[in-house]
């Protein structure tokens, strides 16, 4: 397929945003985090960062939203930087085939979560980077990483969202305690979970998120935060595990590594070509943005971007 210019891509995004504006079924906001259930469902934004540094955007692309599980990609990058391959003693690299908050495989796998993107795995990753640090230092490191990645200092944690999740974190506490029972949690579960809920409550717009993802796409002007070899590994995990029990379907329909969050955001990576962020608050049955997934599929079809050739 011919390379598309930024002007061509603008037309594609405008068309997608228009279709999404008119979509009759927008999914439902995450209701187990009351602050997220209050977000207006009629919003949709999309942004691309291209190899030449240009940004193409449409819809509510500059509105900040809760990145939630998309934060797990960045904490994984930080954890691998700090612990290297030792991290893999505490978390696996296999798709779970189960919901993001499932406890089922934890028992079978003796407290070792399937991968770093299911909640249990991300809690273990956060617990690993807490080693020897205070929660506020870990969160400051994460914000520093995100601000460097996006080259934008206006990225913050929404404390009301963190508190809202923490007040309803029974399931994640159960996951943390279950891992503790197997010796796979080094800090008190309340400390690790408090840090984790704050990390999930980072807010970014589609434009900021697309810019933050440039290093994963290996785009020429992107800040060098992670080695190319490690970037390939993170992208492999995003492709196989980034959408939980819908990862296979996302790979089939979109063909790009992606990571979703229950705030309704999705970050997808077209290596060497673009970093893509999309957001719409309503979720599908697997807890991934309904319109976000549809928009990614439309974009992949229009551009021909795929890691599968
Ligand atoms: O731990 C949770 O349940 C949320 N903070 C994050 C889950 C999430 O975003 C799942 N992604 N689609």
C-alpha cells in the first residue's frame, strides 16, 4: 500500500471520528470505579504520532482521560530497566485467556501471574519497583518517565480517581493477598495497591499518549528510554496480552501491539510508522473500549498498517 501523507491520514481520522460520533451503541463505562462511571460516554478522540514527528488528530483528542491499565506498559518498561530479566521470576509472559481481574489462574500457577498486563501481574510489577522506594518516589519516577516520553510536563495523577478505585479495591486486594500467600508480594498489600491505584489514575489525552508511545514505535525523534531489544519484547507482550481475553481478536482485527485501559483508552504501536492513541469511555464485554477497538480496526484497514506484513 502507498504511504499515506499526513493530509490523507487526517481525512481517515475525520471519517472515523464522524462514524464514532454517530455510533448508536457506545458500550458502558467501568462501573466498579465510581469516578469513571461518571465520565460522559459521548466522547471520542484519536491521535497519531508519525515518523516525521507530525501529529494527526480528530475528535476529543486533547481531553485528558484516566489511562488505567495503559500505565502497565510504562511500569513494565521501568521494572525491566530496574530489575532486568529477574522480573520474570515473579510474573509470566503468557496470555491468560481470562478477564483482566481474574483470580482463576493464580491458584493453578502458585501465585505467579500469567503476564504483566492482567491486574495480578501489574500489581506484582508495581510491588517489584517499590522495592527499596517509597510509593511517592515510584509515582514520581512514573510521572518523570511519562513526561519525558511525551515531552510534556502537563501529565498528572487524578487523586479522586485513585481514591475511588482504592475504596472499591476488594478484588485487587484479594489478588495481592493471594500472591502474598505464595511469597510473591514483598510489600504490605495496602502499600502496593495504593501505589498501583495511583499509577492507574494517571490522566493523559490521546495526543499526550500517542507522543508517549513514540519510543515503543521506534520513531526517529522519540526520546531513547528503552533499548530496541526491550522495545520488541514489550510490543510482543502488548500483542499477545494487551487486551486480555480479547488479545487474539485485537491481533486478528487490528494486527498491531496494543494496550487498553478501563478508562476507555487504547495505545497501539505501528513499529517504525506511528504511535496511535484512541479514547472513548464505553467498554465492551472484555473491559476494552468499544468504540476505541472499532476505531483501531477501521484505521488498520484504511492504512494497511500491521506487524504481519
Ligand atoms: O485494577 C483495575 O481494575 C484498574 N485500575 C485497571 C484495569 C484496566 O484498566 C483493565 N483494562 N482494560
